[in-house]
C-alpha cells in the first residue's frame, strides 16, 4: 500500500469512528439539538462510510498493483565470473522477455549493484501473466552473441546469464583487455 492509499485509509477510518461516536453520543443525549437528525441519518451515514471503507480496503489488498515493477538484477554467468558484463552493449531489439506465449522486448540498464544489469520489463507485462508462471529472457548483444536467462519466477530478484555461445568467443569479446 502506497502513501496516498494509506492516508485515504486513515481518513476513512477516522470518519467512520467519528460518525459512530456522534450517533452513540446523540443516542445517549450528549447532543440534544442534533439528536433527531443524528439518530435518524447517522446510522445510514455510518453504514455508507463502512461500505466505502470495506470497498477501499478490499481493492487495495486484492487488486493487482498497477505499475508494479519487478526489481530484477542480471548477474554474470557462473562459468565466467571474471567477465565484466557491464561492458556488454545489448541489441535491445533482440532482447526478449517470454512468459508462455507472450513475448515482448525488454531493456537492460547497468545497475548500481556493480557488475550487473537491471531488467526493465515492459509496462503491464507482470500484470498480464499469472504470478506462478515462469518467465525467461532471450538476449543478444551488439556483437551477435546470444545469451539467455533460464526460466525463473517473478518473485526472484537476482538471476544469472547463461551462454549460448562458446566461452572462448565471449572471453575474446569481453575479457579483461589488460591480460
């Protein structure tokens, strides 16, 4: 629940509590001038506020969060931990995220968590798939090397690259230039 939703929840809850207390106070004779109107319309108002509060809470808790972004880091292949993958220039038109039959382009952005990339999924992609459906990535760099990320679930946050090319070619393309 984000901050604006939390503030609305607090305001609705306070309104319900104040209305219920006003109706109870009128029933006990604390507000003699407003007793007739509060005892007549107060319960209706409180019921409407409770229904609105219930609807708001239900929607906030059970709806898919629009704009939810997967925080996914892409790490180097296990067999090439010495390679600085942040040197890779990705051919973005050839970088695809897949889930079942859905295929959409994906963007890879160098991450502040050194030696990795952050995956930027297309807007609405996660909302369009089942949270229990694995997703995978098919990637190509600017030198024509093919890479992949094997199937993983959206709840995972760090996934390794896998080579679809020979290690020798990758080392030649991205190995330490000082060696």
